[in-house]
C-alpha cells in the first residue's frame, strides 16, 4: 500500500480534478447535452446582468473617487462581484459539471476598522477577476444565445456537437477567471488547515504530559512525602528502629524511580542529547532502545533549525516504536540526508508489512505533523513487507539559541 501526503492539488491540474466526467458528444440528446444547452441559453440574461452591474459599479464609484465615498463604494462593489462569481461557479457546477473550489473569504482582522476592511476589499484579486469576467461576457453571451437558439430550429441534429464546443469555451473561462488564485489561495487553505493541526497536536502533547506527570512522578512524590512524614514522626518519638530505616530506604527508592520517570518525560518532550549533540547522536540513542537491530546513517554536514530537528527526531522515534511493537522485523535501518533545501528521512524494516495510515499506529498523526510544516509523508508497506517510510521536511538553517551565543 502506498500513500502520499499531502494530497494532489486540484489547481495543479487546471482546476478540473473533480470535474464531472462527460460522455462524448453524440447525435442523440442526453441530460448532459440539455444541461449545456440550458447553460448557453441562460448566458444572455446572466451576462447582461453582470455587465450592467460592473459598468454601473465602476462608473459610479470611479466618478466618486474624488470624494471620500468613492473607495468604500468600490469596495462594496467588489464584494458584490464576489457574490456574482459564487453564483456563476454554482451554475457551472450544476450545468457544466465543472468543480471549482470556492475562494477563501476575505481575511478580516479582529478589531480592524473601516479603513482596513476597505483596503482588504480593494486589493481582493477574486473580486477583480470576477469584474473582468462579467465585463467581457456580454458579447459571448449574445453569441452563444443566438447560435444555440437558431440551431434548435435549423441545425438540431448537430446541436449536441455545437453545444459541446461552446460549453467547453465557457468551461475554460470559468476555470481561468473564477478559480481561486492557484498559489495564494492554495497556501491560505493549507495554512488554515495546518494551524488547526498544530493546535490539536500541541493540546494532545499537553494532555499527555499532564497524564504522565499525574500517573507517574506525581504519585511517587506523594508516596515519598507520606513515607518521609511517617519516618519523621517515628524519629520525633525516639523510635529509631529498623522499621524507620526501612521506611527511609523505601523513600530513597521512590526518589530514584521518580527521577527516572522525570528523565523519561523530559526525553519525551525534548531529549538533552538532541540539543547538545544533534540529530545523528539522538537517533543513535533512540535506535539503541529499539528491540530490533537498527543501522543509523546520517549525512547532514550541518544542523537544521531546532523545530525541524525535533520533528525529525520524534518522527523516527515513533516509527521505531512501531517497528518494535507491530512489525515482527529482524532488522531495520534509518537513513537521514539533506538534498538541496529538503531534509529526507527513510526508515526501513523487513517485517510483515501491511501498515496503513488508519491502522491505529500513529501514522496519520505523523503525516499531519509533517504536513503542518510543508513536509511529505510516503508510506510503502505491501502485505508481507518490507515497509519503507520516507519523510521529507523543509531544510531551515539553524539560528543561535538563547544563552548559547
């Protein structure tokens, strides 16, 4: 099974990744042909409305730009154009089978005033592209309405082919002018999604730390305090016997166990070896705790940013835990290297395979974490093995840490 995260970008394929598949045009009239005819016939009234709106909006707001009300009117007009664009995308979805993603809403800032909202609307590329779309549609709407109406009476046998050709031009215009801005809109959507992933991951990590402290070190420290309190009472009563010595010895053991649990917890948050010696030494350390012999190879030459280094470490750590618990492997390997501006990690094992993102082994969480920093996660795990996981992270240069110069 091979899975690649993140998923393919619809904009990269011209915006028609999710278009409704259309059968080839033919002489017989089917529902797709009638939908295309309906779209071509409604082009005229819709384009007349859009053209009148654009001309009226631009002329009034443009004439009033010499006053203080011109720019707010233009901003309102562009926001209205967004609504027209939304209607046109819906019409194209229903009648032409074109699946166009809706653009992101304007990023209003909390507490922003009127000037900030006007400025955001004035520089909105979605509104301006809709204005261009409506401004140039009137001639095309007249042409398509006339040709389609005449063909219904004088060229009806070949009308399906005529309608398909004219509708394809409409599809191209909708994709070209009413699609979200390929790069900007995609990045906004990705960042909104990634922000949610980061918040959820941070909340889950805090809950895990709280649970580990409550169930581990905190419980041991409570027992330690109770034991020392009882030993103190015995000593104050002058009962310095073997029972008091046993209580102190037990308390000493609780201290050592609590310290060990705190060290393990600190290692889970951010291991000291990673901070002090870097990714190579940290991965060798985590590989030594794996129940399967692991060969670690790291060829970096320099250290990446601390955040990237930490994500790489915890990715390998969780993958090695999966190998220990689920793979049944005899050998495994970890390779880390840098390729241009990317940090690549490959973890391999000769186990039974069959790993999946939804298999309950934390693979989905790893994929989400990598996606939150523009990374990639590729899982190749056919039944019977072997399993190869390739992770890719952006390489960001390391900056000086506070207190380290």
